[in-house]
């Protein structure tokens, strides 16, 4: 894996391969007072679309913080660590409720994490439009 920074739309094979391995990740959002809110999540990375995706419940705090940022989206980061290897994706997050977007996020989640997410009528997807990436292998 390359040292940072990485082009999020054109990562080297090792960086992309690390994001295809099964790892628990973190999502960092900002509360209205500017303090970080960091929670464990599953993340999928789609460099062709320039997106990272997190499926979650529409009533979660992370969704509320993203929505509170307004129409221009919320600045966020997702990160994963495995020993000395780490990778971070940064961008603007938006909450998506369209069934087709949720279905695509669920499909990618099942592909990466090896299990289909359980049904959840309150599910939404936090889509992160990627602006940066970094990591170290």
C-alpha cells in the first residue's frame, strides 16, 4: 500500500485491496459544537463512483450530525486499522433515503463483510463523496 496521500478515485492496488478486506472501521462526524463523534461502522469503498458508504438507522446520532450540517453535507472521515496498516477516506457526507441507493449500499456491504444485512425498514445510507485518502502499509 502506498504511503499517504492517495488519489481516492485512482488508488493503487494494495490500497484498494486493503479496503476490500473485512475490517471494522470508524466514522468520525462533528457534533454541532464542533467536537468529534467517532463510532464503529462497516464501510464500503467505491473509487469508480468516488464514494464510501455506511448503512445505518435513520434515527442514529451519526445521521443527525450529517443532516445538521446542512445541504452542503458534513465533513467526515472513515478509517480502518490493521496492525501497522491503516487507511482513511475523507469527504462530504450526505444521508440518502432512495431505495436504489440503499440497495446498492447493502449489496456492497454483503460483498465486503460476507453477510447480507438484516432487514431494516428504517435503514438509510450515509454516502461520502470522497475528497481525499491516505494510508500506510
